[in-house]
C-alpha cells in the first residue's frame, strides 16, 4: 500500500505541478519548460528533461530546485486515508563542449500518514532519497543528430506503451524526410521503491529488472505527422526455486497527430501487444490491443476556454481459463481519473473536459494565471464478464461507473504555484449495490528556487 500511495502521489503531483514548474523554470537559466502549458498537463513528458540549447561557454554551471508539499485524502464509505507527501528536487546542469551538457537531478520524497481508518496498514512515515536523473547529452552542430546517455526519461509515441525513467541511451536523427528515434534502457539499477515496472511479487520486493529497446520513425506532411513505433520488453528477473515467472512482451503501433484548424488539435494511437506471459506459472501467448484518440480545441474566446474530448480502450481476458492472454499490459501512462485511476484493461473510457481562466481580464498578472478545469468520464467494460484493473468491479455488467474531476492550477508568482484536485467516482452496475462512492482530494504548492 505504501508503495502504491507513493506512486499515486508522485503521478498526481506531476500532473498538477508540471505546468507550475514550467512557468517558474522560465526564470532560470537551465532545465526547461515545454513549449506551452497544455490544457491538461503534459502527462507524457518530463518537463525537466528538455534542456535549453547550449549557447554558453563550456563548463557554465546552473542549478536550482523545487519543493512540492501536498496533502492527499482518499475516502470510500468508512475507509479514510489522509497522508502528506513532500517531494524535493535539486538539479544541476553544466555545459561541456559545444552542443553538449550534463544534467543531474536528485529527489527526496517524504510520506507521513496523518489519519488512517479502514485498515490500510501503511507506515506512519517513510522517506525515499533517489537519483532521479543523470545524463549526458550531445548534439551535432546542425542539431539534426542528438545522443543522450544515462538515467533519463524515455518515451515512445504518446507514452501509452512505454514512458518512464531508466538507465541507457537514446539516439535521435532529424531530417527533411523522416525523424528517427532509437533507445534502450534498463530498470534494474533503480531503487526498488522507486521502480514502477513491477508485475510479479518478486519484481515488487526486489525491484523489476527489465530491458526496454525500441524506436519510432515519423514523417510530417503539412500540419500532420504520422509515425510507426516498436518496442521490446525483456524480463530479466532471477528465477525463484526454479520457477520462471517472467513477462516478455513486444509492442507494435502507429499514430497520427496534427492540426485540423486554428486551435483544433487531434491525436490517435493504436498499439498491438504480443509475447509470452508466465506470471501464473503456465506459459500463455499474448495477443492484446489498446488505443486512444482525442481532440483538443482552444477557441479564441473570452476567458481562454479549452475543450477536450478523449477516448481510450484496452483489451482484457474474457475467459481467464483460456490458454491465451488478451489483457493489455503496458509500461506507460494513462491517467483516466483521480478517484478510480483505471488501467487500460478490458475497458472503454470516454472523457470530456473544459478549462477556463476566470480572471483573464484582470489587471493583476498573478490573477490571470489561474485556471479552473473540469472533466467527466464514463467507464465501460469491453467484456461484461471479464476483469478490470479494479477487482471490485466483478459483476456481469458493462457499466463500471462515472467519474468527475475538478482542478485548480494557479501560478501565483514565478516561483510559487498552488494546485487543488478533487475526484469523485460513482460505481455502476459492475459493482455490488453496497459499493460506496470514492472521493479523492489533493492540495499542494510548488515552490521553485
């Protein structure tokens, strides 16, 4: 439970604070911000992994950091868990020779249980100190080739099949014809409590030892981009008592993204998974699918509104006794709601959202940087008899339920941001009639220095 709560907290903090950190980092001389603050925060990239172009003299050093204290409260019926999670990160960047740099970042995550009811059984306090990022980046004079070596954030496509930290290398080529990316990463050197790639009990107790190798090729035409991707995941966990509880998988995908009109963006990605699943002790051939698509609309209207439509799907096992595995298992990120937090497993997810800047006309700049967001989600099983990522949704019904998410993000000053997230999940027919609504509340700040 403690590890799951840490993962939830870190993902939620990243979702809510990324935009705030991005604005603050525009005031620093290194470690960078994305091109824009997305309507929904950019879930598929580490905003601190985009170094600024190296135009300064060799061995110019810059440094900084940020602290994000948060309070998280989760309630369902009589169960109540309130915790505080404080994350501190310090980074240092040094230019080396021309078009090269070294970037290092460490983090400390301190978790404390404030109130616990319902038998969650987490420790009162826990502290994790971790080498978050440490990599060397080199680029050609023209910028059409880039090489990164070390611990960094790797991503493929939208990040659905894979995104996350690892130790390895990435090589990118940019040309007029196509752009090519190839990378390889190993997860076994990461601390086990900071290793999110575990599937078996041994993965979780010892830290997952997985090798990821893959690449993508993409071609732009006009305002559109089409791409193909491939990824191989190899489980290198040691056997226990001769038992091979490994999960080896390969992913093949294609995507399309672009601009339909001014302020109207779209994206779509489809992934096919194959491989061998031995987690249960028996060998099963994997044949699974997932996909997602969405439209983001930024109309040029008062209050800077934004509208998002999103659909996501992941296959699941309709018959668990079958000798094949059709459950989509991925090592990427999909965020489908604060309260339910579903995985893409035997599920269809339909989402609609909007955001506004309520004080966009204010003469006070610190007020104009406030954004309010609202999202509605409907969750539906693909196979009514199959299992989802929530074991409580076990009834023979496709109706999983409804979710509502509300968020406030406010860059008060260049070095101080505040955020509040609220999530509500209302169970549907797939749950017992006695199932309670789930509530999730998170509030925090982001202080950059």
